[in-house]
């Protein structure tokens, strides 16, 4: 009997095809649903090795038992299977040690994400449409302040003034400027005076195709007494609107990541994916983004922004009940500390560490790192808004409202959650109509806090029908809210103000949500 006849009789080919088909289906499921199931890249590689070893084990079993199962287990069979399992075990051990996170000292020594991946922005000198030396001086100062302000955002790269000096922007195609400078975006503007009013225009252009991404016009009266104040105001508005996490650059860059497999995202794209999650906050978004960022820090352990984003996602497990796992705050603190150790001058990392300390109920450390974050970048509306919220929840409502009001003024296109601070400030003072008007601006339908704000406002105003409708929306998002809320809800945020917690609970009970309060 020939060897091929043996293969046919023992049905080796049928066994192999059936095994490979099953393995292929399993690998496709992992590729499509891996992020939802929390399967990391390391776990996926271990599964791959297991499937390869399993193929050889299957073929050995088929050879010895394929002839209608009449062969008995023999010594050679056991030796072959044992050898295959030993090889597989060795491969899994190598993968395990290779996937272990590096020590803190090793992390700090690793290079950060390549600068080629981050978008370069060229801030061109603002053009003055007249022979007005006073206006020219103002334009020069404005250009310099905008360039410096954008460079405070760690995830952006800004070309130096030297690199862009000498360009005749008004008469040159922006696409040629971008190609010459290697810039993805070009920010340019102009000033012209008409009587007592000076018109300042600014626009951001995608240099790849010349598309205008954003533009705004400011009409101001300039005088020696107020020129610096106007310069600061315009700089704040342009820098925050363009550069902060809720700004037009991040929104534009982050949008395509929503359609990408999280396993395929680069570390920088994973950071952008986090900013997309932060705009809308949902359970599914959190799961996908967490998987992407855990892979990002494996690939680039020296990337401060990736550690900071991962810390914030771990904090969301605790503060928003999003896909909670054991040790959320401990993991969050460790990730935030890694971000700061890698880059102490990164305002985003300092903010992340401040927030981690807040939820660990260390108000002193929270305030130290919060003030440091603001000092490093006073135009990041995202960080400023959250610091303002936590300042209020820790009891300093005066400082809180000032910070969140400034954050919303910096970036009028801010995310809906910025409104929570002013909402609770009105609600705690029993100004329920004002609170309701603010709650309607939050507009985050997949986040449980939005219907909660509406429910308690309607309930306190006596609108029972609207309150119960909002309460049902809250249950849709969080089905076990009545059992879990006291351990995972607003209590985690406002732990320093028991009177406000009870005030909110009163509104929830009136809306028909009976919170189970522990003994």
C-alpha cells in the first residue's frame, strides 16, 4: 500500500481541510470581534501558535486513528504528541515574556512616536493690507502667539517662524506652501482697518488639497490701551478652536479612525481614536478605544500621550461604569505616572495624573497637578473644563465656574460634557429651570449622565411625564442603574459633597428611579 493510499484511507486530507476551515473561521471572528471581546494583540498571537500546534496534533491523531478508529494508542503516538505540545509550550512561553510590559526605566528610554506621523502645522505671518506700522506690529505679535500656543499641544507639531519667514502667502498657492514646508495644515490670516474697527480674519487650510477646514472673522477696536488684551483674546480663540482635543484639527484627523479596525491603528491614531471617544462617550467606544491604546503602549512604550489616554480610559471604568475591570484606579494612576515620567512638561499628562488623584480622593495632589497642567497650557479647553468640573465637585464652585466658563469661551465647538459643571452649579442652588436649559445643551445621547440631568431637572420642576421619559432613556443606557448606581454612578464623582448626592438622588426618586442605598 502506497503512502498516498494510506493518507486517503486514514482521511488525512479531510481532517486537515476541516481543521483549517474551522481555524480560519475562528481567526476571522477574532479579527472582527477581538476588540469587543478584549482580545489583545499578544493573546491573538498565542491563539495563532495554539492553532498551528493543534493542526499537527490533529494530523497525528488522524494518522493513528483514521482507519475507522481501530488503532490503539501507541508509544510513538504519545511521544509525537508530547513533543508537539512541548514545542507549543515553548513558543507560548517566549510570547509571554516578549509581551510583558517594560520596566519604568525602560519605558522612559524608549523613543516616542515618530514625528513624521504627527501633522505639521505652518502658521504664516498674518498679512496687513495697508502701510500701517501699528497694525503690522500687532500682526507680528498675533502670529507669534498663535504659533507658540499651538505648540503647547503635545500631539501637534508647529513649524518655527524661521521656517515660514519670507513666504509670500497671499500670492502663493497654499498647496505649494504645504509641499515646500512639509506641512499638512496651513494657518493664515489678514488684518485691515476701517475707521476705528480692525477686521482680523483667520483660516485653516488642508495643504494637501487646498480645502478650507475652518475660518473666522473678528471685528475689534484697537488702541494702545487694549491691544494686548485683544491679542490675547484672539489668540485664545484661534488656538483652542484649532488645536485643542475638541478642535478642528483633532476632529478632522480623528474622524477616519471610527471606521478602522482598532488592531490596525498606529499609536498616534489610537490617541486620535481616544479624542473621538471623548466627544461622545459610550460603552462600545470605550471598549474599542481601550483595546487600541493597550496595543499602542505595547508598540510604543515611550509615547506619553498614549499612556495618558489609556489612564483616562481606565478612569472611565471607575467614574462612568464603562467596561469595569479590577483595579481600575490603580492601573489609571500607574499609566498617568508613566505619561508624566516620560514627559513632565506634557500638560495633557499632568492633567491625567491630576484626575487620577482626584478619583483616588487625594485632593491635595489633584490640585497640584491640575494647576501645573493649566500653567503648561492655558488654552486646552478640554483639560480646563474637566479640571473645572472636579474643582466644583471638590467644593470650590467659584474657581470651578470660572474655569469651565473660560473653557467654553475658548472653544465654542466644545463637547457637550463641558456643560455638566454649570448644570450642577444651578441644580445645587435649586435653580431648576436654568439647570434644565443647560441639560438640553449636553446632547450626548449614549451617555447615562445626559438623561440623568434631564430627569432630575424635570422631576424637580414637577413635569412627571418628561422626567419618567428621561428616566427610561437612562435605564436603556444603564439597565442595572438602580442596583449599581450608588457604587458606580455620580457618587464616584461627587464624593466630597454628600448633600449634593442626596439632592440628585431625590430628583432620581421623583423621576421613578429608586436608587438602592447601601446600609
